[in-house]
C-alpha cells in the first residue's frame, strides 16, 4: 500500500464478505433508531442552557437542511422534497428563519459558530438573494466565524450550479463544497435518473479553486444498477484527475420498502455481492495509488486536508454528516428532519414540512423526538468514537476520563472482540484495543461490540460494506 496512507489499510475481500451484515452507521450513539418521542422542547431547552453554564462553553456547529430537489435521484435515501415551485422555497425560508431566531436565543451570544454546513436536498437551489438573506439572519442571531479554522460548507449539485454561484459562496464566506457525482457512466446515470456530465463537475471544481475554496469533496456511490468495474474505473480516474481534497465512496443501500424512489430501480440490474466488493476494492486501490489517505468508513482525504490533519491531531469526530473536524462543538440542527447533539442529548426535528411549519407557527421548536444519554450511553459513545475515528482505544486514558475500570466494565465487549481478534480485525492487550489494517474497513463491526442496544441476533441498518 502507499506509504502516504496512515494507518495502513488491507482490503481482504473474503474477510469483508464474511462480515458484510447490516448494522448502524454510528453517526450517533445511541443510534437515531433509539430516539424517543418523549424527549421534547423542554429537554432541548434545558440542555442548551446547561451547555452555556460550562466554564468555557463549547463552540457551536450549525447544520441547515434544505430539502428541495428539482427531480428525484432514484438511489437517494435523504429527506428531500421534489419541488419546482419557488413559492414553496420562500415559505420554507420564512419558517427556517423563525427556527433560527427561536433556537439562537437559547445559546449565549458570545459562543462562536466555527462550523456551518448546508445539506439537503439541493441547497444550491437557494438563489443569491435567498442565500444572502439566510446568511444575514444567521449573522444576526449567532456569532458566525468566517476565517479559518472555521469551516463553512455546502453540498452542491453541479447540474444546477454555475461559476457565478460559486463566486457568491466565496463572497459570503464559504470555504468548503461537497460535489455529488455518484458515477459518470451514462448507463448508470440513466438507471438512477441523474444525468450529469464530467464537464459540469469540472467547471464547479475549477470555480471553487479559482475563488479560494479551502477544500473540495466529491461523493461517489458503489453498488448502483448497471455499474461495472470498467465503467467505475473510468469514473475513479476522471475524479482523481480533478484532484479533490476529499472523496467519499458510499455503498448504495437498496431499501425500496423505506424509500419510494428506489422502487424505480430494477433490482435485477444491481451488482452481485462479489461485484459490489470488487467495486470497492477497485476504489481503494485507485485512491491509494493517487495518494489519498483512508480516514475510515467511506471517507478518503489528501494527507494535507483538514480532515486528515484532524485525525492525526485526535480532533476527528463522527456525526450525522459523516466524519468531520471540530469535535469539541455542540451541534445544532436547523430545518426539517435536522438532528442536534447538544451536551449529552440528541434531538431531531419533524421530518415532514406540515409538522415542521405547524410547530413554528405556534412559536414552538419543531422537535419530535430525541434522547438524553445516561452515563452508560455517554461512556459507550466515547469508546465507539475512539475506534471509529482513531482506530484505537487506550484503556488508561479512557479510565481516567470516565472513572471506570475498563476490563470489568466492558467484559462483554471484550469477549465479542476475541473473535474479531482471531480473524485479524483487532489486536488486544491489557493496555489498548488497536484496529488492524484488515479491520479498518470493518469499523462498524468492531463498534457493534460496544453497542448495548445491539444483541448480535438481528442486525439493523444498512449493510456495513
């Protein structure tokens, strides 16, 4: 493997196939499936006010969800609304600005916002006036930082972005963009209803570079209908030639019973399990050869990118956007279905526009469920974060943070890990757990050993590969 990749990874198809079961993605622990409707606005308010009382309160990270798309991509499992009526976007922005005002008053005004991310949906459907107005609202209510190391990013669909829009983003302080590609193969694009040229993508990335964007990320998906090794190999070569700072390669989860648009995909055209693994193997090889570092799960980054630097400096975290920098923040989610992580609580907004609007029209926060972590949740969350982000867990430091004795507290987890050790996924001794090069692609399997809500019998969630 390329010496620039650290820690080293080994892609073992036979081992990965054996462990390719369903399981949580651990963007939170406990997983969002454990959130309960009894957690409401009063609980969130209490958590926000308590977070202000710390001697040095955490900075804030804001996530804004813009759900609208012009047309469905059949593979998509995100919360999105197909819409071509600009009036609906205007109404949403009015309600979103209400939520910003209601939420911001809970946090001390001097708490800096060091991370802001617009996700969707297709956030770049906001035009110049709408986006400027929304940023002005954020500035009125929060202390929004615009200079590095603050990170302001947006997910972009290159089919509806021109260089002028990227120039606007830079002028408003954005320094990161994430560009959706999935696959450049025309047969695959037709099968998933997303026709997108290489030139459209190149133009957006070139504009981002010209206007000083600090980081450009490209998203790909393996396991889509009609994908072949030859076609996906061309896509990988074309993306690498564009030299993005980060590349995310997600495994397609075919769940037509949950996501209606996926019913338009012909399941007979999906790759076989063996081909699916071969597609991932090919991606790992190509990105390794191009000098990208494997961060974990589905993320790769150049060694000098902020994500790779954060991992080396033990500042990496996992949240609902995947791997991210600024692990010391309280995360505030704004918009329909957005999730917050404030203090030792998780909370989620209503997933449908009607419920979201109704709450805000009544002057209420649109929360519908959440969870207050108990002591055991908090401890296990830390263990899973350590393994998922850094590939190791040192017992002494962990015991000092939580006031426990590691071996008796995690006796059941250590027993489960013994089988993984026998298969070469981890190394165990009396001082630490170390994820091996073979185990790096099976972090979710390793994390499951610490999941008190997972009994090992009926896995839930997407497949781990």
